[in-house]
């Protein structure tokens, strides 16, 4: 199963991807997580990417494509993949087809911008188990309810940077919905429901295509 999750910042791509990837037995590959990891380790890719993430801008296509091409060579990708946050430009979508064949399905998770800002300003990430949470669902906004490690806010989850990320999404990434609709692989899911209902809808729409 070769899957792509498409959707604006805060749509719930990361929240849904882990469980959906486990359901299909494929690796969850988040380019945002890969960049944050590379920045944390100070690798050459991290050094190239940092200023773009801080500004809420896209990392240049050639840097992202090289990183994803390398990752998709992994033995765990033989059965397929779930890409979260890639492709984000038509150029990247074409590169994916050259690297490993086109995805079987592209899940487009839609949520309106106003709701996205609230989701992102209130998001907290666990430094231990890497889980994603929202302050409205936490008893203690500083402690992970699952593993007890410290929760932090992502650097790019400040309101000005969120607005920049949304503008970039509308300008550069949303044209991909047309691109994949024309190829017949686009499945649109209403991301404004509860996380459980969104997950059920994703699985249902994918099963209906199988
Ligand atoms: P990336 O990490 O991919 O960020 P993003 O696309 O902005 O998406 P997010 O991770 O912010 O949102 P999400 O959809 O995963 O939402 P989540 O599930 O966490 O990319 C970061 C940066 O890396 C980019 O800006 C760019 O610089 C660079 N980059 C990455 N890929 C690139 C590429 N291909 N090309 C170029 N540059 C690239 O949920 C958000 C919040 O909402 C959480 O608090 C969660 O608990 C809550 N929530 C989730 N679902 C629900 C629900 N159904 N109801 C209520 N709350 C919910
Ligand atoms: Mg994410």
C-alpha cells in the first residue's frame, strides 16, 4: 500500500498517520519529523533546513527530494509507505513517481483555517514518546499523559509562523489536490470530526478503493 496524507498544517496528518500506517503494515514517514530530527542532531540536512522551518516556508525541493529518496530505499518500504507531509509541490509529486511509483491513494484531510490556528497554538509534543496532544485535552499541559515525559511546543507553532505556513499551503500545496484528482487517486476526508471519526472515515474510504 503506497499512501500519501495531504492537508494543511494542523489537519491531523500526524495524529492519524501512525495508526493508519500500522493498520497497513507500512512505515509512517513524516518529512517534518525527519527535518526536526536532523536539526536536533545538527546534520548537513538539518543545517540546510532550519531557517525554512523557522520561517514556516518550504525547504527547497531538491533537499526534500534527496532526503525522501534515501529514506524510501529502506527495506521497510518494500511493502509500501505512508508519506505524511510529502509531496508538497507538484515538482515533489513528479519526483515521487520517478523514485518509487505513484501512490495508490492520496488522503486529503480538510479543515477550515480558523479551526487550524486553534489546533496548532494549543498543540503540545512529547519529548519522550513523541505523541501529539492538545492543551484542551490535557490535565497538566507540561506532562505527557502517556509516558510522563515533558511536553513542549513546536518552534513553528507561534501564531505568525502558523499564518505563514497556511499561506504557503494554499499557494504551493493545495494545487496538488487537483493534480491527484486528475490521476483518480484523491480521497477527501472531513478532518473537522473527532480524531476517532476521522480515522474510521480514512480506513473506510481506503477499503472502498481496494
Ligand atoms: P510538518 O511537520 O509536516 O508540519 P505541517 O504540515 O505544518 O503539519 P503539522 O505537523 O503542523 O500538522 P498535522 O496535520 O500533522 O497535525 P497534527 O496531527 O499534529 O512540516 C513542518 C515544516 O517542515 C514545514 O513548514 C516545512 O518547513 C518543512 N517541510 C516538511 N515537509 C516538507 C516538504 N515536503 N517540502 C518542503 N518543506 C517541508 O494535529 C495538530 C493539532 O490538532 C494537535 O494538537 C492534535 O492533537 C489536534 N488534532 C488533530 N486531529 C484533531 C481532531 N480530529 N479534532 C481535534 N483536534 C485534533
Ligand atoms: Mg504533522
